[in-house]
C-alpha cells in the first residue's frame, strides 16, 4: 500500500533506518575471564562521554558487564570489519574469542578489561547505571579514558544496517564555520 510517495514498511524492521553509531567491540573481564563481543546498539547521551549500550540478556557479556561494571569499547576500522562480524557469531562462554580471532589484549589504565590493539579507538568505561538492564538490556556508562591509534592508516569505521549489510564511513564535509553555537567543540 502506498501513501503519497511512501510505501508501507514492516514495523519490526524499522530499526534498520535508525541503527545507531559505529559497530563496536565490547571487551569485559570478570573473575579472570576475558571476553569480547560485537555490539551495534549504542548511543551517545552527552559529551562527557556518557554512552548507552544495549545487550541481550542472553548474551554471555550481559552477565559479565553487569557483574564487572566496567568494560572497554573498541571501535574497529574497516580493515577488521569481517572479523568483527564473525566475533558476533559465537559466545565467549565456552571460547576465548581473543585467541580464536587473533585479537591482541593490551592492559588498560583504569579498568580491568583489556584494550584491543587492532581497534582504531578504545574507550575505557565504568558502568554507572544498570537499572534498565534487566528490562531493556540498557547499560549506561561513562567513558573514563580514551585511546586513539593516530598512526593507523585505515581510519574509516562502519555502521550496521541491521540486515547483514553495513555502511562504511566515506567523505568528510567540513562545516565548522556553521557551528556558531558550538565553538567549544571545534
């Protein structure tokens, strides 16, 4: 059915149009067990940065993050895009995904979870609110330290469309001159 120029679209697939920021790798450590999972549902709440991440209660990382209350959010670039997607296909409950996927854990400065050497950016995070975790899978966390690999050649990130396809970052358009209200961020 059409309405003006619009075709109806399945409501249960609508998330594909508003799938959030770049695909992430979420690393946790709890009771000497380290894990990493692929995550595409995250959002920035403010500039501090305060970040919200949605995990399924069925994910092994869900319980690890709830117990550890800290993690590292790694932002992979397109050079490890296929590996990042494959990490999401298995559980860390019975497998060492760092070893299986040849990822290099590096010690973080503030949290116990490891940085991921192969990521473009690593954000050490402390979970500040789990009150919506059981109901919605939402964890609110504060970024407490950020690491950026400025020497990496590949700096493009990628975004999930929610249907097995991904968008790779492309051209950057400089509109700083129009950001008159937000000069402190330029």
